[in-house]
């Protein structure tokens, strides 16, 4: 089963260590990110990202309450992690993987990258969902950027799109 990849990276005006501190909020991401209605760690997991950590996220999209159960399966302290959505409700996917990576460019600026690999159910929806997935990736990055730079919590995504006009959704990048 070939997964479609959507990715984006944006500059974040903080140190890589500060960015990692924000990304490490795994179970309680809904405490600061407006894109997640509610999140909590699964019993036995902490709120802090680590290998095997699990959470449940409730996301409201187009009036639908989407429930995602997620587990970190790849983890590099201070740099990156990847997690799988291993169970879902009200979302047309067959498989979905997310990844975050903190990088620095040649000038020493911090960059945050997101990768989303997915396959829809039914499969013919996979390419049709690419635009929506790209928008979701962009919005997730804006939420992390804003919180990490300002410490402001739960700022509506629409407000963040207006606040960061130079970070407009780029042309669709996928493989």
C-alpha cells in the first residue's frame, strides 16, 4: 500500500531547544493548540513525548467530531518523532503517519518540518484529500509556531493565518 506524503516546513523564531520543549507536549497538546479540541494521554503514558507514548485527540472539522488514537513509534530526543494514528472515528483513512522534525538552515535559523503520510478509505479519496491534508499540515505548524514564539494558548487558526501572511499555504507539496 503506497502512502501519499504531504510535507511542509516553516521558520520558527526560537532555539531548537525551545521548539523541542513545545513539541514534547504530546498528550496535552489541546492545552495550547486551537486545532485540537481535546487531547489526553492514554493510561500508562505521560503527557511528554517519548517512544511508545499514546494519546487520544478530538478534532472538530466541518462539524464532525473526529477521534484519533495515536502512538509514537520513532523518537529522537531533541530532534524528531513520528507517530501513527492506529484507531480513528469519523475520518476516512486506511493508514496515517505523522512526523515532526526540528532542523536548522545554513544561517542557523530554526525550522519545523511536518510530514503526513496517509492512505484514504476508500483508496480513490487519497489524491482528492491532498489539498485538505496540506491545509491541515500548514495549520498545525502555525499553531506550534505561534505558541512557541509567544506562549499564547488556543489562538484560533484563522487568526494565525492572518497574523502570518508571509507563511501562506505554499503550492501543494507531496509525493
